[in-house]
């Protein structure tokens, strides 16, 4: 049996205590910043809707609003040029910061991100608050780390804690924030991380509740539990949502490539497109503007909405969100995704009622399942999507159907070989190579992937310098959803997934040793210890 080093155990316990205290400090800061941010967004959205409603039908007033949109566009462009890391959603930037691949100037970026989000909300762009909230929370983690004199490794942990706190504060859902930090941002599990993120998320949600109250964020609830005999239909909905999620991502990636061709006077010329569309939409289809609150309000009384109108809202919301997000305009996509998931669920529910004769009351259930399933299909984070809807509705009995639709959507989206949305956006920030290596086969066996943990002995080391045990060869390294050739000079990074070829007779023991090395639970090798294994390049 493996002996536990008592010194390491004490250090681990001390770190966990520190993470609770520092995580709570990060959460308090994130709660204050995100709480104020959400109040400002609500005020901006309400102002936009009241002003445009009053201006409708008055050509002079409409022209005046167009002039306001030009000013908003110019202000957002200037802010992004002042703080370039504030562009886009903010989630990929924070993920890159947590990976140690991007240093974000926290004070400047926080001021810019806050201001840009409010200005975009005032303009009515189809963007959400979650991406900026995650970034604002992560920047609070850097601020606390700087004030506490933390090490770089602790700072990166606090950035992850802050990102979870930001997500929790955006939805007022602490478990969702914790799982988002583990599943999407950090991509690995450790006790200090989970404890610190839990402390951050609870503190952030407590503060936000003081600002905004504790009412439900979405006005939709489960009608009653779906009978288990209908779970085949739930799986069918998961298939539909997985395919829809893949189409969503491919369309977004195409939009990003098309905007990438606009280089003259960028990013202002790119931002002009969503601002122009929002100006037109304010007087034609105002329901499509903003993050999605207007659409969710309409779906509260979905029985009175024609099916064709629901389909039109889904298509229009997607196109406007694609035009806004793909341009790199500062703002998130998760809340529009929630609205689109509810619309997709409503369409599927209408089909189930019409074709299968189901009770129309179950359409509400399918709308909520649509949120979880589309989240899993787009973000490739099924547990987070499931927890999100669970916390927003508080329905324990719906967990089984939520889990089922999320898992099916996740598997289907992966089978289409479509990258997760944030994984795709992260690649340019971390400089992931796109070379694809082939697994090495022969007398050995290919083991399951092992994740390189933050702060482990393997992080930041070349494969040639890694003390792999004899009979073990690195075959494939997956980074940000892409396979990287495991050459001797390849430096491993946190969150890399490494597949190993091992001697079939020794595979269980070798896998345990490699897992300890990459996850940071084993003893680091002495400085003069050379590698006893090899890389995929040496395996031939």
C-alpha cells in the first residue's frame, strides 16, 4: 500500500484551509462586481426597450436612436482597443489565464469589460452576461492573489475559483459555478480547487442575492414528472439537441472565419455589423434583442404562441447571436443559449404532442430539457448543463431526465466531430498545434487518457525530461480538443490529455505511476533522474 507523506498531508490541509479563506474573499469581490454589473445591465436593457418603444413610428426619434447606436459602437471599439483582452466572451481568456498561457491586466480589463457589457446591453446586442461575469470573477481572483502575495500556482487556482464564482453569480446557482470551474475551466479535479471554488461560489451568490433577491431567473417550471415509459422520447430529444448543438457551433465557427476576413480598421468594422443589426431589430423584432429575457417571458405562456413563430424566434435569435458573438463583440453567449434551448425544447415538445399525442402540459418539461441538452451539445459540459437547470427549477425528480438528455446530446455532438464552443475559441490563445498523431499499437496496450493537473511535476516539462517508467510510451497528446504530436521536445501543459502505450503485462501498475506523476500525487523525480520511458516519436 502506498505510504502518505505526513509533511505533504499537512501542506495539503493547510492549502485547503487557505483556499477556503482566499476563495471566500474572491467570492465576495466577485459577488459585488457581478451584482453591480447585473443591476447595470438590467437598467440598460430597460432603458433601451422603453426608449425604442417610444421612438417607434417617429422617423426623427428613430434617427436619434441610430445616432445613439453609432456613439455606443464607437465607445465599445475604443474600450476594446484600450484593453484588447476584454474582447469576446471572456471565458476563453480566463481559461487561458488559468492555464498560465495569458497574463491579463486585471484592473484595466475589469473596468473595460464592465463598461463594454453595459454599453452592448444598452444597444440591444444579442449577448449574455455570463461570459463577462466569469471574466470579472476570474479577474477578482487575480486581484486577491496579488494583494495576498500568492504564488503563481495559487493565483491560477484563485482565477479558477473566481470564474466559478462569476458563473454562480450570473445564474445565482452555486453548484453550477463549481462544476463549470471544474468541468470547463480547470478540466481537472483536486480538493483545494473544489473547496476554494465552493467557498467562492457560495460567497458570490450570497452577495448577489442581496442585490437582486432570490426569485427564479427563468419563468418556466416543470409541469409534472415525465413517466419513465416516455424516456425513449427524452433520448430522441437528446439526439435532436446534440445535432442542433453541432450545427450551432459550426455556424459560429463559420461566422468567426468570415469576420476574420474583415481586417481593415478592425475591430471597429467588425463590430459595426451587430450594432447595425441591433438598430434594425429594435424597431422590427425587439424580442430578439438582449440576452434572452424577452423570449423566456414569451415562453411562460407558450400555449398561445404559434409553432411557426417559435421556429422564427429560434432562427432569428441564433442568427443575431452569431452575428454578435462571432464578431468578437464583448459579451457572452450562454444566456442566449438558454433562450435558444428553451425555444428548441418548445418545438420538440410541440412535435411530441402533435405526433405522439402527449399531454400539452409536458411542453414545459421539454423546454427545460432543451436548455440542458443544448448546453451539453454546444459547450460539451453535460454535468454543468444538468446542474444549471436543476438549480434554476429546484426539481429533484427531474434530475434523471435532465441527466439523460444531457448525456445523449453530449455524445451525439461529439460523434459529429464538432469541437466544443469554448475549446475552439481557446485554441488561438494557447497556441495549440494542430498536427494529428496516430496512436502507437503493437504488443502494448493503449490506456485511457490521463489529464496533466495544475502544479503537477509534469506541467511545464518536456516529454524527454519526464521520468516515465520503463515500458511506458506517450502516444497521443490532446490539447484544447486537438491532437498534438508527442515529440521529445513537446512541453506538457496543464489540462493536456495524454494517452500512453504500456506493456500489457505491467499496464495496471504503470498506469497508476503515470497517473500519480501527471496528477501531482506522486513524488517528483530527483534533478539528475533521466527519463526511462520515451515519446511517441521514439516508439518506432
